[in-house]
C-alpha cells in the first residue's frame, strides 16, 4: 500500500454572480488544485481569487482547461482535432499563468477537464499533442492523465505525467471513469474507502470487476455539493492508515527514484 499520495481538487468554477463549490473549505484539505480557466467555468476574477487561495493554503497550482462550453460545464463532447485540443489547453494555461506570474507562483500541472479529459482517453493523438504543447510551454509542468494505458503511453514518449485516479467517481469495466452530468452528494466514507483502495492498487467497477490502478494523485470534485466533507473523510482515513499527502511533483519524483 502506498503511503504518500497527492490529493487534488477541481475548483475555481464559479462564474460572475453564479457561485459553485466551497473552495475556501475544500482547499485546506488537498495538496493540489486544478483551476478552471474561463472556458467551461471560471472568469478572470475567480481565477485571481483561486490563485490567491492556493497560495494562502500552500497548495500546488494547476490549470484546468476545458471545452468552450459554459452552458454545459465542459461535459458535452466536442470534435476537436489534436492541434485544436493542444491550442485550447495552451491558451487556457497561458491565461492562468498570467495570474500565477503576478502572484509569484509556478503552475505545477495541467489537467484537461470533463469531456476534453475524455477525449485524451479516446484519442492517443490528442493526448500526445496536448503533452507536447504544455511541455514546450514549460518542461517542468506535469500533464495529468487517467492512470492506465493513456498515461503510460504518454510517459513512454518521454513527457512528464501525473497518473490520476478518482475517489468520488465510479469506474466502468474498462477502467474508465463515469462522469456525471450533474454531480450529486456522495457518501464521504464510500469515497474515502475508494481512495484507500487506490493506494492498495485497485478499485472495483460498477459491475464488480477488479480494476488495477497505479496512481500518483487522487482527484475529487469541487462542484460536488459535499466535497469538503468528502475531502475531510479522505484525510481522516489517510491519517488512520499512516498516509501522507504531497504535491504531484514530489510523488512523481519519488516514483522515478
């Protein structure tokens, strides 16, 4: 069982007067945050406040680029070519980097959001193009991809990758996550147990199939109504099992030896 892991959260997803999530309660519980960059959610003011919140909590900052789909929260499929997907990620990374530079902090990672994340799983060329794009922008930036064949393929191409698993999403029999159109509250203890299962090397699909998982980071979603409760339950379970949290970079560095 792994005893060190990154715990990341998708956050910064409010827009204008529309508030989503409780980032102030969530971020103290995690070690990395993925901030929406204005396409699927977020706006300049929210991005600035999210960077400030990450800094004040000592949380590693990451960009969370998505499809240009505010109405669908970036969870509806779009047909982007590998070049278009790479440009979309680079554009949104650049927007968040402006706020990060002003705050004097680096962007540690880039994690595609929602349906764009799903596109990297279905199309290896998209994953490769995104990896090349963000690595050219900054060779120290990690690309966050679902733990499994896609992440391993991009790693084999020599790009820096953090392999991700999920505490608050179900898995299908192929080892892919099942993304809910509208997240509902989930039992914090069930999510905490799935996080421990990830540390032990596997999860169980919705049909009872054992899925091997070797992850560097575990995600939970800030738009889930009870996400702070889930985060606290995970941290409490980690403490019971002697598990420490660290940033993605620290976990990946330890993996490389």
